[in-house]
């Protein structure tokens, strides 16, 4: 058998159970394994209300830290909105008679502006994957916030498109750091019951930033000077001070402390993240024991924590999935929403109406994410992501078809369908993406796995940043809403991938997911396969020996 966790899949393909020769059992103290099993059982049997009451502090810190992504979401739409912003177009555009504003930003400059933050983001992501493991997420996050404070000056006082592109690249570096650390923190500080909601909340923070930028850009339209487009950049400084204080005071991730062997500090962090009236010192010790056990399981599979290790053994499959999950966000046609103003203008909608409709469009980031929390209670991650992708494919095909009609009714139908498209995205793909990448990646490689997944997104974003402006620009390909057909086909192919490769991670502990991937369980059987990671340890779970629990698992000598 290939290197594994010292576990094997038994005769019944629907059960994965640990083997007697488990190396982990020999390496860890019996009390650690016993405490780990009890903590795992307690987490699985905890209700949603109990989880909320016990982990209120973790919820607060996770939500507060995720606010960093408001800044990134804010900038993404600011730049996209400027392609239809009269003052910005007059300052930096070229004359284009017959267009809505009489000026356009050339497609190549749109690509450069859109891709600047993506290029910087890749640099920030790669830096973070190394620095966060070495120095800790908190230090890296605070350093990035300080750097961003200076980089915003470039954007505010830019006097050419070249300076704006440079500013986007530099600002993208700390944004790349924020993208990884916030998702990893949300996935590590909360129990199974809350993990999906708090990782999905990351998408809502994006939505808040996007909606804020839409409102700010629309409010500055009447300003005749350059401050019409400079002011939205200035407002980014508002977030810097509060965000720095949040990061400074938030408890460190206990999982990171466990990986560094600082177990007492990890126990202290667990106490800070939980209700101390409910969680005793012994409970915290058991929770850390579960983290130690999971860490040892993963070390048995792969001792390294480098980027190269993400592509070895079972981690190769996990890395492929998280990279595709993030890349498919753009393959779904979501990139058209980021260019909402220009897309609506090419459909024939007036500038003022386009900006107003863009605010409705971007409000779906918040409304859709809140709606997704209800869906998460009813359906699994795989179901929601796959169904969302299929729905977007259908809507995109309809948008592309309506583009050939050209009547006033079809124009406004396209605008309405774009809102529907964004709602479908933010009720499924948008938030569930963050949940999946936090759960599919192994705990030891989580920072680097999320980095790689986000790099896949940024590379795809660069590609889209090159082709989408050309699809929409009247001076380039001029496809307009007809581009919906292209992205509908892309979403359809992505739906097929989801069915074949995307696993169900709902209600699974990280140790259980490790075993499912180790045994190469097909994606469509993750939900039905039973896992017992402690079976051979002879540990009591809820006062019952694992070997005697016939309904949960069967142990074979």
C-alpha cells in the first residue's frame, strides 16, 4: 500500500476505518488520542445554537478580520466603474464618437488596469504563503496593512494611466495577503457547524466593499473636477486604522500554534476564542489534542509544508480541486458583473441608469450571501456549487440570445438577467467557494493551498482582464451582451467538472477529510462514505467503544 495515515479502507466501500498498525497511535500519548476523540465527538454532536453560544468570540474575530476584504472588493468595482465614468474618461480616455460618453479607455489600458491588482496579488499571495508560516499570520497581516497605507497615495495622486497601473500592482500585494489569511482564519477558529457560514461571510465582505464603491462612485458623478474619481480612492484610508487594531488584538489561530509545537499557547488561544463559562481548561486541552492528532495524520501522509508538497500524493488532488473551485468563479461568467456599468452601456442603457442598476446589481453580493446561509443549512457544498454553476450557464445563454433581438424590452431584460446572474452567483458559487477551499485543503498546507487557489483565480482574472474588455469595447471586438454565449459555454463545462471532481465536505472534520482523500474516495461518494479516524485506538466516544459501534463503523483486524 502507498504511504498513508496508517489507515485502510475496509471491505465495505462505504466505510473508511483506521488500521491497527497506525503510526499515529505509536507516536502520540494515549491521553492525547483519547482527548482528541472526545473533542471530535463533541464537535460532531454540537447543535448550531450550541456552537453559536460557545464560539461567539470566534465568530466576532473571524467576521472582524474578514472585513479586510471590504477594501479589495471596493477597489475591484471602482476601477471597473471608471470605464463608464464621465470625468475619468475625459481625463484619461480617447475620443470615440457615437459612444455613450464620447470617450473610451482603450481596451489595452483596461486590461492593464484590471490586471494590475491581479499581478500584485500573485506577488502578495506567494509572499504570504512563505511569510505566514514563518512569522505568523498576525505579523504578516499588520505589515501588509501598513504597506497598503502608503500604496494608496499612488492611486490618489496618479496623473496618468501608467501611474494608476503601478498603484494597482502595489496595492494588489497586500490584498493578496488579505485574501489568504482571512479565509484560513475563518476556517480554523470555528467548529464544523459554523465553518461554512463564516467562510461564506468572506464573500459578503467583498459584497459590502463592492456596494460601497458603487454608491461612492455614483455619488461623485456630479463633481466636475478630477476629485470625482480621486475621492473614491481617498476613502480607502478609512479602513486602515480600525483594521490594524482588529488584527493586533485578535487571538492567533490555534492550528498555527499547534503546527509550531506551541501547545500551551494554542490552549490559551482556544480559551480566548470560546465562551469560558462553557469551555473549561480541560475542554481546551482536548480541542488542542484533536488538532495535534489531525496534524500527525497529515504528517504521516506528507511531512513537508512547501509549495511542492501541495502537488504530492493525496495533496495533489486537493490542490487541483481548490485551484479549480476558485478559477471557476471566473469561468462561470462572473467577470461580466465586474464590468457591469460598461456591459449595461453596451446593451444600450444610459449612463445614469447604468450606474443605478449597477448598485442594484452589486447589492446582490450581500443579499445573495445572506440567502446562501439558509441554503447551507439545507444542502451540501457540492450540491450548491454545482447547481449554481448550472443556473449561471442557463442565464448566460439567455442573455446571449437576447442580444440578437435588440429591442428596448430585450435591453432591459438583459439588465434584469444580469441582476439574476449575480444573485445566483452570490447565493452559491461566491460564498461556497471560500467554504470549499477552507475545507478541502489539508490543515498543514492550508495557507499554501489557499495561496495556490487564489493564484489560479488571479491568473484567470488576468486572462479575463485581457479578453473581456475586448468583448465589450466598441473599439475592439464589440460583442456586448452576445458574450453571454461564450461564458455560458464556459459555465456548462465547469458544471461537468463539478459533477466529476468536486467532493462534499459538509459535516466533516479535517481528520475525516484527510482519510477520504487518502483512500481516493470518488467525489460523488464523499457524502455517503462513513469515516472513523479513531477506530483502532480503542478510545471511548460518547461512552461507547468504537469497535462496538456497529452502525458507525466496523473494525477489521
